[in-house]
């Protein structure tokens, strides 16, 4: 386990070092630095709040891996900001995104092997996926189409909708398909960012968005069916009155 303060301080130091390295190799302007640092500080605040929500006192091994992945995403966000003034950031951006994707495949096994899986860790992993999708969708939307931004903002639109519709804030059951869909978004957006097979990637992005919409739609339907605290089927029959198999 890593103390929260120590982990976040190390994370911020690594981010500053990474931004400095990118400034030397690619060239980052003040705006890119501001975006990268703002993301890093925002992640730190979110982690502190998330740990309090999950009643955790420290970061587990898998959480450290996820934090490293988010740090890379903050650097990618800085490169996305820089891409508005120069076009030479693409290869470096894709390299960092690929590294973040590889780490996404690591934190789950680390949590299982170390027995450090937690409610906070699962939520942190999901939010890291959402942040990664948001950052890459901004970059890809500029070269493909504005609708790609929907991939990045859908998770946050769902959260905002929860403020107006309380039952959207209820706890969802674990569903492996949700993780698969998130991984598909990350892979497709990363390949699209590389500019490889542009026409084929357009179709892949459409399919990725359809999968994401299906996943969120299924979650919304589940929450609606359980909005009164008991599961019901589409006919409105309470679960307690339905026939159950022996």
C-alpha cells in the first residue's frame, strides 16, 4: 500500500518531468503546460475524494498502476492542447496513448494477484477509462468529425443527468461487458489518432460509438427498472410476484 499523499506527490513529480521531457523533444507551449498540470491537479483532487467515498486509506498496487495510466493521459491532454498550434505531436501522442492502453491491461491482474481489489479501485479504473476516451476524442474529432466527441462526453453527460434524475445515481451491478466496451473505445480512438486506414477507422468509430451507446442504454434501462428499489420486468410485474425456476 502507498500513502495517498506520497503517491499523489510522486504522480505530480512524474507528470512535471514528463511535461519537461515533452517540451524538450516535441515542444510544449504555456497552454499545453497549463492543461497538463490542471489535469494532474484535478486527478489528485478526484483521487482524494474517491478514497473518502470508498472508505480507503491508501492506494493499492493496482491503484498505483491506474494512477500511472492517468498521468500518461494528462501528458496526452497536454499534447492535444499543443496540437492546436502545431501538427508534429501526433507520433508522440500515439506512443503515450499506446503505453496507457498497455497499463490498462495490467491493473486488473495486479489487483487480483495482490488481493488488493477494492470498490475505489474499480471506480478509479472506470474513471481513468472515461478520461482517456475524452482526451483522445478531442484529438480525433478534429480530423474525423465532430460527432466523435460524443464518445468522450457520454460518460460525463450520464453523470450530469444524474443530478436531475436521482435514480441514475444508483449503484450499478458489475458487468464485464462494460469494461470490454471501454477497451474497444480506447483502442479504436488510439488507432484513429495515428491516422492509419482513415476510411476504415471511420467505420470503426461508428461501431465503437454504437457499442458505447448500447452499454449506456442497458445501464439506464437497468436503473429505470430498479428505480423503486426492487427489480421489475418490462411488464411492470414486481420480482416478488414472478415465477422463479426451481
